[in-house]
C-alpha cells in the first residue's frame, strides 16, 4: 500500500512540475488599427528562450524592434512558493494598406526545442476623412474651455447610439438579432450605461443574450473611426405578421470631463481636475416587416421556424404485456426552439399512454436559440400481439431554403408476449367458472352422522325442481345478471370507444389541468403555469374535436369551430388566448397578467362547453 501511495505521489508531483514548466508562446496585437498609425506587435514566452524568428511583415512596414524585456515574480501563499517568468519581444509596425490581414506564427527555441506561436488577425481601417469645418473653427474648438457640468465636444457626431438588426424583412417566428451599440470619439467615457430604459418589444418574443464585461473596439463608420461598445443584445421572434415598430431605447453614458476653470494652485492639476457628466443618448426606432408563413402548411407542422433535425430510439421491441416501453424523440437545431410543440405519437389501441416527459437543453447565440428538445413517451401494452408504432412526422419552415420541410422517424414493430399476469388471471377465471369452491371447516374430523335421514339431505330435498323456491333460488341470480347486462351494455359500448370517452371527459380533464395551473399561479411558477394553461386548452380542443394535438393549429381550429356553428366572437377570443399563452411563456409578465390568463382560459373553455361541440 505504501508503494502505491508513493508512486501516486511521485506521478502527481511530476504532473504539477510539468504543468508549471509548460511552455506558453503567444503573439498579440490590436484587432483593429488605423491606416498610417503605428501599433505594436508583441511575442511573449514564459521561459527563458532564444532565436526568435518573426514572420515576414508583407502588409506592414517595419518601424522598430524587437525590443526585449523580461519580468519575474515570486510569491508565498500558505507556505507554498509560486514563481513566474515572462520574456517579451516587441515590434513597432505601421500598416501600408487597408483590409484584413493575418500575420503568420513566429517560432522560438526553449532548451533547444522549437515552439510556435499563434497567428494574429489584424483589420486595417481607413483614416478619418477630412472634416468640413474650417481650420479656424477647428482651432476654436480645440481652444474652447470645457465647463465642469457640460462637455461641449460631446455632440451627436462624437457620441451616439445605433440600433442594429440582423434583418428587417422576416417571416413569423424567424429570429432577429437586435444590438444597441455605442459609438464615441474624442470623449472619455467613464461608464457606458446608466438609467437604461428599453422598449417593450411588443409583438415579439424576447430572449436576452449575455454580454459580460463590456469591451471596446475600433470601427470605421461614416468616414470616421470610432471606439464602439455593445451595450445590449437580444434575440427577437416576431409573433404576428405586418410592420412592427421597435420603439426608441433610452441610455445614459457617464463622461469624464477635465476642468478648465481658473487655476488657483499647482495642486489643481492633481486634485479635482476631472468631473463626471451624464450624457443622455437615444437609440433610434426601427421597423421590422414581418410576413406570414406561406400557405400549405404540411401535416405535423408544430410551429418550428429555423433549421432542425430529428432522430428517435425505442427502449425495446420485444417485451411482455404490462411491461413499459419508452419511445424517445430528439429534435435538434437552431430557431424558435422554445415554441416547438410536442409531436403526437399514434399509439396502437390497447396501450396505456402517459404524458410525455420533455427535457430542453437550449443555448442562446448570435444566430438564435440552438440545442436539443428531448421527448420521452411512456406507454404500457395491456395485451399480447404484434403492434406497429407509425412514423412520427415533424414539419417546420426552413428559413434558409424558404420552404416547408417534413422530417420523419422510422416506424417500430413491437412483439408483445403474453405476460404471466395475463395467464394467471385467465387461470383464476377458468378455475372460478369450472371448479367448486373449497370450504375449510372448523375442525379436521367430522363424525359420521348415524341417523337414517341426514339433516342436510332433508334440507336439500325441501327445494323441489319447478317449485317457486327453486326458481327464486336458482333463477334470480341469472335474471339479475341479465338485467345488469342490459342496463350497462350502453356504457360498456361507450367505454370501448376511446374517442367517445375522451370527448365526454374533455371538460373534466381540462378542469383538472386548470386546477394544477391555479396551484402554479399561486406558487408564481410562470413558465410552468403557462405550459399547463396551453396544455389545458390544446388537450380540451383535441378531445372535443377528436383530432390529434399534432394536427391542430389555430387556422384549422377556427375553420372547424366555424363549421360547427360557434360564433366568431368565441373563435376570436380562443385565438387570442392561445396566442397570448404561447407568447407569455418566455416573455416578461406580471402576476396580474397571469391571473387574467387563467380567467380567460377558464371562461373560453366554459363557453365552448356551453356551445355543445
């Protein structure tokens, strides 16, 4: 045991030593530079090295270098000694043309072994175009004093916000990337955002993107080079067609301004020489032109817009009756993933089916919401035989191909063997019908009755064939069974019709889901609440209209209800409830809005119930 521990200790120390001595050789330079302006390219290595071989600077003019510098440090933390060493080579270059260029890697030798750095990508921006102001005006502005509470050079040309969208013409549910970006030049920004007021984004489902620490970079815009910073980013999914206006957004930047007041002492240059000024900024509005999805939506369309793929697997194809089987579907892609409806599986008759379990694994990126939606369907076959689970259809609108596409899973054949429970149940029924019951007496031995006429024979002979007592004793149970059969045969027939059973229990199932939604409302579980509300409405419609949920959509629901004589007022209210519930799951809502949604859903289900579909 001691030998094993010693070996493990030596290996761990070797790994630590290797990690500490690992050579890191890196190249770094600004991502953007301005034409004609010099910049520095640096190579750094964490070990003592020699024989640096820099690449040929084809698109840049060599000005100076390499200048060599080195630094080292040692620290003790909790008795542990940590040391570091950095050797740096610095070149000064100047770009000789505009464009984006990549400097090849450099090489260096450490202890006789050669190492290669990373390449560096540099964008050369054009210089600022000459201003239209006269030389006198420029000189006047250069000499103008800046008061402590006003930044005279913080005008609309030197600092402003832009509203950038990836697209202005899209289809419903097609993702849009919206960015609010700050541009500034000639001003010192101390704080990028303060007192931000964003629009409500009415008509869109919003999914914010994390920015992290705000970084600045150079950008050439309208003939001038600006420092830029992305202040806010979000993904927008339009929920209706038509022109949707995104209102202006309000921001506030804090500028640092140097005081130019009368100098009272030499310390004024060191103390209180700067003040801060709040600069209100407005990002302009933008209009998005949203088109309806093309007509001819295929069967199995679940509202998906983007690019998707689907695959499936089944837990077992050879099993016994009363043994559970799980069918798993995985939808993968990029688009409005959070709005995808769960595809319906057409299970064979005789299967007990449970609500599917849905697991979402989504990630927000600049191209949209991507990830996987995994649905697990659990069912239990109650009888033996060979059954087929048909292929599951998943249709979506492909924004790149500008057309509908339908994906299909393979169909599965299940071989269900009779279970032991089935056989034992049949045996019990058979024994009950064909054999007499065995009665256990209170004692092991019964003495022989010696009288000529046993009492039990006398009692049995008292009921003669054809007598009233005979028919009462033997005929009454048969008559009662016949009466019960005729009384309940209608109910038995109705229970065999699963569609009819679902139709009759639609309201009961919906009320049970609404009760669950009310509990989620009180617990303020917003997403789960709206999901339960949606399921209550869609399940009720599916059961009442005898149409699978996957084949239902707002358009054919309206048509079917209209054909059944339901008023347009009720149809319009139902459409509003379905749209609002679908939108509100991922949009910011208040407790009052959730209560209104609960009341509206309850009312519309009651109205449809009174309409006697």
